[in-house]
């Protein structure tokens, strides 16, 4: 029994010794692992930052500790909010709607001590639009804006940057369509000045003071900005107070830009066609006054073309109650074209009246010639007065008769003076025909046509000189 008890005691001692050794080895492995985790100064491995504990933004900026529905320094002095703008593009100018569309980067600068946070590196923190809904931001809006929106592709184009001392930069990319009061009295030789106005909607100048952060340098533009119909001359900034009778005084910022219209497009589409139509109407002064269809159709065509040009120009313009520069040019050109039609109407009327008088004189001469005695001894007695009204048939009927044959039967000297005695051969007859035709061609050009060839071009050239000197 004693041997058996000794054996059990020895076995128990061996077991205890083994357990002690295992415990020591486990302790060594645990201490080496802890040393590796905490960073051994002799080790070159870096700490895994993803496994460290992060601090929430709301806790760092203490958003839950303050009421951000109120402005900074509530019940104190006005909060200064600096503004600067970078114009990305000037998209369109509409004369019909009297507005313009602009895309810009709008930035606000202010200080909110409630957002100050401790930082050993003094670096700022940048956030997207989700934090904007939790803090106070200026309520700036565009005065006289028709449409505006913040770009949201691929996310809301909003940036918020907070500095350790509480300074805040708030930037957003926005496209706005605003009204522009345009004066078209000199159109298309005009210059337009449009304005984009910024103002706080709720806070008066006692609560919020808007100002341009860097003066005139607060406005920057892209050099590639260009428009098809306008030349951008300059951008500049101004500011002043705006008063509302029900709410008070507000700080208002202005972005002014001046545009000058390109004239070359309107020269090709309006001025040159109108001038050519006026010149085309002058062609009728060189057309025979008896060519009624040619001159009437030419006059009507030029009048209708001028009416089409005037209608096309006014269709692309607002219905203003004053006269534009292009209206003066087109309507004066229309009057010149219309006067050329009236000129032919006058020529045709005077020609008709004169022909009627000549016809009456010829009829009267024939009646007087029938009352004279005729002793020509011809089978067909013909008497004609020396007034140039004889016809070709009359001259042919007298051909072949000599003075002797005609005066042989007539012994009276008085009657010999009253009767026309002609002896015509074939050559003399041809000469008379040519003379008659030449006389008719000369008479076909009326005196009014002759004067119109000089008066119409001279008056139109004088009008153009006065017009371009006044509006250019």
C-alpha cells in the first residue's frame, strides 16, 4: 500500500510539473503577440489604421450640441458672408423672352464658431451635400430668376469645407435663367447689358451682410466663353442695398456683363437682300413703257419680297412698341420699291392721256382734210394735211403720181396750195418708213423714266449714308 501511494504521489508531481511548463509557454506566446500588435520599436511594420476606432463627424463638429436653425452669433452683429463667382458658360441669350441662361460656380465664405474643432495638423475637412442639411448656410437666391437648378450628376454638385477655427467654404454649381431688360431701339446695331442679382431671402442687412470677397476680382470667367450672335465685352461686379416696404433693407450683389451684337449675320440676311430688291426695282425705268406686263410683274415681285423680309425679321423679335433701327431701313427700302411701282403707274397714265389727245388731233385733221377740194385726177382721191399724221397706206397710194399729172387738171393756184402733191418712188418710201420708226422709239421713253433713273439711286445712296453714320 505504501508503494502504491508513493507511485500515485510521484505521478501527480509529474503532472503538475507538466502543467506549469505549458502555462509558461502560453504566457510567452501571448506577450510576443501583444508586443507585435502594439508596435515594437525594432519592428518596421506600420499600424493598420482601418482597425482603429473612428470619431463621428457629428461628434467632432458638435452638431448635436447646437441649434443650427439660427444664424451664427444670433442676436449679435450681422454675419459677414463673402461671395465669389466663377462663370463657367453663358449658354444663350433670347430676344423674344428677354432672358439669358448662365452656368456658374457660386461660393460663400463665413465663420461659424459652432463648427470649430481641435486639430493638431490644422487641416480642413471636406464634406458633400449631405452635411449641408444639418448646419446653417446662407439663404442666397437669384433675383428676377425664371428657372434655376443645382446640378446633380452624378451626385449633387455641392461642396462644404470646414476649417478648425470655424471658417466655412460652401460651393455649388448652378444653372440659372434670369430676366434681362433689353433695349432694341438700335437693333441689330445694339449693345445689351444684362445683370444677375444675388440677395438673401430672409436675413436683412442687420442679420447678414453680403459682400464681394475680393472686390472686382471676385468674378472670374472662362476664356472660352463665346456666343454666336454676341461679343462679350466685359464682366464687372457692383453691390448696393435693396429696400422692400414690408421687410426692410437687404444687401444685393450684381454681376453685370455687356454684350455687343455681331452685325455680319444681319448684313447677309436682311440688309443685302433689301438693298438688292430696291436696286432691282430700278430696272423697270429702263424697260419700254408700253411693256405693261414686264414692268408690273417686276414691281409686284419686289414689293412682295420686301414684305416677306420685313415679316421674317419681326417674327424673331419681341413685339415692342417702339421703332427699331432695322425697321427704319426696311420700311424706307419698302417705300422706294413701292414708289417705283407708282412711278410706272404715273408714266402709263400720262402716256394714255397723251395718246388720247393725239388721237383726237388726228381725227380732227382728217375731218378738216375731207372738207378740202381735191382735183388730183386720181381714181381714189386722197388729201392729207402736213401734220405728220399720214399712214403708210396713204403714202403707198400716192406713189407713182408726178407733180405734172396732178396739176394738169387743176388750173387754180389757190387749190394748188391747199392740196398735197407728192411724187414718191420706192426709195423715198423706204426712207419715210425708217423715219417714222425712229420717231416712235424716241417717244417710247417718257421724261419721268429719265429723271427717275437719277433721282431714285441718288436718294437711296443719301439715305444709306445718313443711316450708317447715325447707327454705327
